[in-house]
């Protein structure tokens, strides 16, 4: 810091953040007034979790070729996307639907939400995302969460609530250790009438419910105060006990241990200790409980105690299989015992997270049919199966996140004003290079570059290994299926084929290469060496898509996570991915070679206008007035710009049969179809931006090496690596490298390697 005002500013912002999260305590009566004003403050667990998820809105995504609404909550916006759950939107939506059902009391209240799936599919991220999102929501005014705290001023002859000496009792407030709902203070019959009045006042489709009685700790405080005031002859006992001197309602920020309970694999202890907590013998003696177990001497540090009021998560559930049976009656009865005579009501959503090993354990007695001892547990578990990503863009993003500290969700929204532009931006991010600074064995800081398409290549290969090949129609391959799942459609020649035209019912995403394998493979490459050199460019620091794909395939057989059959299958799928990635690189090089040979929009519009007039036997409106369609103009466009025809396809300037068919079927019919699909009351063909019509753009982008040969007659691909000076090859290469570095994101080194790779293949088929 060079300026003290900077540090002061940070402190002030921190003060503001905390101030905005907390409110001054209020009386029970004031809380009831607040509940009538904002009933959400009295929400039960399922309703609150649902409100938190819905509060952040939705966005439109395409997954497995299907357009879905995705809750932004699962993008972890409260933490800048650090623990976003990428993909699995259908599974997450089903979970939210279940929450809505439970919250409204329409069923499934006896269910335990079970998230199952292979490693590295986002289950642990879901846990962290839930924690982050609920914490952030509880800091907002709409998401305030409240509980009660007690203070009992004790005299020498009275029992104190406090763990501290009696002379400090006036200053000690003790919060409910299980986040008791303030409404639980009311007697059941009064609470029921109060809840009915709240619901009648606001008539929400998801009503308020408050069915839990006071927790044992708070009940002990209530009983002590009630006994004290009963001795004095007070008739208004409830008002006396809940007077602000003894009872306050306070808001709290939700976090692990405070509204959220998380049981980890390494947590041990008896089932009761892990579930609710344990007795503290020392405290029993200090409280002088007179032979009974005083609830104030209980630790309340079990997962259900911590999660009361909101959410209870059992992570790595296979490590706590014994505990799952103990949870069977919790969702039904909403109650758990501290001891034989002391029970505690619960209001929490139970979530179980596991890898497939829990599934195997649950099925160990399946052959016993009705005598299966785990049958009741399996019936209570509502399974939500996470799978590996089957979207190349999401997998690319996930690999990028694994290799960097960048956590912002790319979130290309297809419901934006210009969906095509949004998708194009997403594809640009997928293709983009990645530079990583690291320290080598000599202690020097070195920058390694993952060339354009390297991450995309790794992601495509990983996704292709996860796709079921059994349901593939004859017209498409595995890469096509991956692109369909990612974009919702692919192009077949001049036609756009949507995913809903196919019936995919395979086991996509259940198996395949996990992102952890891809990440570790690339990490090893980054710290390794490449067998290449260049006199002027640091090509040895570049990792190409070919490097990444080769390393991923080569390491399969040594990785313990893959069976022999999987290794063989994944190796067989490599070739089609290599071909696809080469096409991406080839398109880059071809675009760069022909960069200065593009067609202006005005030229496109002029051509289409003349074609329409030619077909309708009409004139074209120009600045000079109406004129006949120009056959030479159309011929030049078709031969020079499109390169589709040559002199033999015309009779002078008049089109032959193939040219006429092309104009009618490829240009006019496709344009009319586009106009019809996008029409409204005031729409006409003249309103279309012709350069954005998919079929027209596809025609214009259909550059080929034949165009290169025609335009650059003296280009020799065999000389590309080291072209002689003052040759056409040298001039084209210089312009190509410049375009790739200035327009396509390549470094000079990666542009050199990529263009060489492409030109070697071109040279092999040039003749």
C-alpha cells in the first residue's frame, strides 16, 4: 500500500459488508410483525433453500442438444463461479423440482436426496455451491434467517442457563445451538393458528410451515423461566418468559455449523455423535442436574444439529453407510433423540453425496428380494445421477478452470438478442490459446503456450470417449454427436440438422475420460520438453493439439482407472477426433491464406438481388433506377468469389443447367425458407441481413484449396517450412502468419507450427 486511504477504504468496505449482513436483535412480537410483512423470514427449510436457488434467476443453455433453463445459483455467482457446477442442468432442475414438491407439502418429504456419479463430475462442487449460495442469500434482506437467544438472570437459589458464573448471567446471551425457528417458541395450537393467518394473508403457492417444537436447549431455558414466574403468581406466563429481557430474535448468516451440516469421510464417532452430538459429563456436574440429563450439557455438534433449519449433507456417503440406516426415519418423523427421554424436532433437507461404490454397497443383498435388509433405505433415497460432461464447450471450460485460477463462468446465453453472436463468442473461447507461467528445473520462470484448439482438442476427445456409439444413426459419427450435444444442431452440407431430429437414448456420460486425467496429462506436458526447434521462434515452448491428443492416448494403458476394454475403445476413437481438430486448424490456415480475398456485404447483396430478379423475370432496383439482372455480374460472383463453376458451365454469360439449379435450390430456396421461418406481419426478404443467413454464409465461407491454387498459382506447399526468398510461397506465408497472429490469437511460434502441419497435409494431396 502506498496510500493509507486505500487500506482505510478496504476496512470501510468490510465494515459495510458486515453491517449489511446483520440486524439488531428484536423482540418476539416484532418478529411476528415482520413475518406478516415478509413471510419469507419464517420459511421452513425446503422453502428457504428453494427461494435461495430461485432468487438468482435462470439462463438458457443447450446441453445434450436440448435447450434448458438453468438456475444461475448453480453457477456459484456468490463466489465468482469458483465452485460452479458445470453441466448436469437436467439433474439439477430435477432436484429443484423435488424441492418445490417438498416445500409445498405435495410429497417426497420422506425422501433423502442422493447425488451419485463417477469422480470428477461436480458433486463436491455442488456441496460448495450450496454452501456459498445459501450463505450469500442469508446476507440479503430477502434472505434473512432468524433464530432465538436466551438470557436468564439468576439469583443464588436459581439454576442458571449460562455456562459462565452466575454473576455474569445478566450479560450472557445464549443462542439456540440448533438454529431454532422463532415461531417454535409458541405453543403448538397457537403456532398453528399463527401460520394459518400468515398463509391467509399472503396466499403463496408454497405455504409457510412451522411444525417443529423448541429444541431441548431452548426448552430448558423456557421451563426455567416459566417455573420462576409461576412461583411469583404471574398469570401472563408466556409474555413473561418471552419478554425481551429473556428472549431475543436475531438473524444469523448461514454457514457450515450454522444452518448447514456437513459430514465428511474422515469424521468418526458413534452414530449418535455424528448425527446429533454427545453428552458432556463435566457440564452435567457443573449444572447440578440432580440425576437427570440436562439438555444444556449436550454438545449439539452432530451433522443434523448443525444443519437444522436448512441443509444436512453427508459427503462420501459410502464411508457412513451405517449412518444412512439411522437416517431412515428422520425425513418422515422429523425428529431425532438425544437420549431415551429427550428428543429434538428437525427441519432440514437431507442430501447424500457418493461415488458409485455406495451403489454397489446398496445392491449387495439385492438377490434376497423382499428380505433385502437395505430395501427400506434404497426406497428412501431419491437418486440424482451426475454424469461426465457431454458438451465440448463445457468440458473445454472445465479443463481451463483446472489449469488456471480463472473461475468466471463463460455462460454464453442463447437467449441473448443475437444468439449466433453469443455462440460465436463461445466458440472463440473454446479455440483460444492458453499461456501458463511456470518454474522449470533450473529455477527459471518459463511461459508455455497451449496453442489454439489444444484445449478444445482435449475436451473433444474426452467427450467423444463418453458418448454411446450404439444409438448413432448411419448419417453421423461420434464427433457429430458431440457437436450436436454442444450446439443443438450441425450442418450437413447446405442443411442445418437439429438434435431433436435424432433419438439418442444411450448411456452418454456414464463412462469415459475424466477431467482429472486430462488435467494431469496436460500438466505433465507443461513440465516436459518437446522435440522441436526453430532458429528464431520459441516453438519448443508450444504444445499443439497433436501433442495433447497423443499424450492423452499414450497414457491410457498406464492409467489405473481404465480397463483394457476401455483403453482399446478410447484409442479407436482418437482418429476421428484428430480429423476434426485438423479441420479446425485447416480452416484457420485457409482463412488466413485467403484473408485478403473476402467478399464485401454489398457484393453479396447485389448478387442475391440479381439472382431473385433473374428467377422472377423482373428488374433490379438500383441507384440508377430499375435495370435488368446482369448475367455477367452473377457469372463473375459464382466463378470468382464462390469458385463453384468455370467457363464450361455457361453459354457465354448465360447459365447452364447446373448453375440454374444452384441458383434456385441453394440460394433462392434456402433464403425463402429462412425468411419464412423468421417472418412476422411486417417481414419480407428485403429485411434480411443476407450476410447473416446461415446458408448464404456457409456458401461464402466454403473456401477451398482450389481457390488458393486458382488465386496463388505459384504457391508451393512443399516449400512452406522454409520458402525461398522473393517467391509467391514466401509472400503468402508472411501474410498468413501475420493474419493468424493478429486476428486468430496465435503466437508466431504456434502459427508457424500449425501452418506447417496443415501445409504438409495439403502438399500430400495438392496434385
